């Protein structure tokens, strides 16, 4: 009896159709954007599963983690390009958009929604306008954003001169080639997003594993150290940190203890608190020099939220930042921080309270570029 090849063809074709249909169903709408000095996919949060485990599984597949090259996904194998934004129209009074950020671990199957990201946050306003969640006004559009990560509020001003988001412009930020349209960020309710206090241990400075440190929770939760105490000049590059594994192990031990003292428990699988290594600025017109760890690699520039934490600490006497940097005085809000790619500027507004100076508001300028939109398959 001869084999019925037509049945084989039909069976193979049918199986292929089933496989194609399955693959086609495993897709989600996505906009890939650069926000400040970071980039990654932006999702409508409602397009992802409500179940965290299912959602994280999709995000890991989309980004190609865990894999040091992230070869099977959209991640680009460095921390600042392994980030995800999830946003949706808000039901909160006076808020347009709810925003959840996720830092995707490159080497481990971890999707960390504990930290915020001010750079990626800059893309939320343009994303919301393009989605039609916020009606564009001329010449600019104000978008009010609620950051789920830190329970904080952000006012974002996006350039929309023709009723559409304008990405081209003349604003340059260090760490990004070329220029683009400015996006203004004004951030509120930034104190104690993870610990409930500006200084989680009620100390402006303490000793951790033999090192003077300041633990701060304002904009970002960080443990700040002096470069000189670590035997550093403060202007070291990425290669220095990659090579000095003993130093990185020492810093991680300090970070873990800082997290415990801050009431955050065991933070070995979380990126908070971040590490800031501070020194005097090279340029006398600047306030401080910093190296921002994410936390196990060096950030190529500096995080927006990290600049707010450092700027806040710089304005409070008795902190490690105040001891190595230069504060402009309460009437001057601009803080300029030197980093590996140049500088980052942040306006830091403090208010006198019973227990001392408290961060009231922070502001900065970023740029954004939409790179692509469509569907990403997982």
C-alpha cells in the first residue's frame, strides 16, 4: 500500500496553521521609545495579564532575559536598555495616566517593580498623548502622571505645537547624541516612597561596614558613600568597576545592610537601594560629582531620580553629600551633578519642617524619541 502523501501534506499544513495561529496569538502592542538616557518597550498596562506571574513571564520573554546578550528579545544587554513601562488611563482625581516601571534583570528571571525611573518616565507623557488618553493642546500639553512605584505625582509638559507630539528640537542632554524637543518634568510627593521617611533610619549619616554613609529616600532610595573612603578619585569609568570585583562585593554588602536598616528587608533580588559614590566636582560651577550604580553596574550617566536623591541630600547638613559637594543655598534650587557622560541638572525645592529641611518639589528636563511601534511577539 502506497503512503497517502496528500494526507501527510494536509496534516503538516494543518499543524503549521495551528503553530502559526499560536504564535500569532502570543503578541502584544508595543511602542519602543528612548526616554532620557534609557530606552525600552512601552505597553498599555491593560494589554498585559493582571496576574503578576503571567505578566512577568511575558516581559522576560519580550526582553530576552535571562541571558547576558538578551539575544532573543528587545533588551540590549545593559541595564539602561533593559527597562519596561506599563501605563494606562488613570481613574484618580486630577491624574491623566498611571505609570508602572519595571527594571528587568539581564542575568536572572527578575522583573523588579520596586524602583522608579525618571528617564523612562519622560516618555509616558508623549506615549499617553499618542494613545489618545490625553488630548493635545497647542503649543504644549500638560500631562499629570501617577507613579505606582513610588506613589508620587509628576507633571509632564510635552511639546505639541501642531496638536501632535514634537520629538525634534534643539535640546541636548548629556548621554544622548544629537538634540530633541524638551520634556519638562516636575515631580511631587517624592519623600519616603519606599520607606515612609526622607532619611529612613532618622540619621543623616551613619557607619555601615566601616564606611560613612547616608541612606536617603527622596525621589530614589539610595545609600550614598564618599569616593575617598573607598580609595577612589570619584571619576572612575565602567572598566574600573568591571575589573574591581572585590570593591563591587564590598559595595553590595553595604547595600544589603542599608536595605535592612531602611526597613526594606532582604534586597538581594531588588535593585533598591541604589548606590551613589560622591566626590567634589571638577568644575567649580558644578555642585558635586557622582557615580551611580544600578546597583551592580555603573550607569553610563545618572538617573533622574538619583539626581533628586543626591540633590536633596546635598542640601541637608551632616550628610556625606554635603561634606564633599557644594550647596548653593536655600534660595538657589539648581543642582548640577557631574557624571561619566557629562552633567545632569535638577531643580531641588526644599521646605523647612519641624524636623528639618524636607524635599518639596523637584524638576528636570529630558528628551524623548519614539523609535518604533507595532507588535512584539513572545
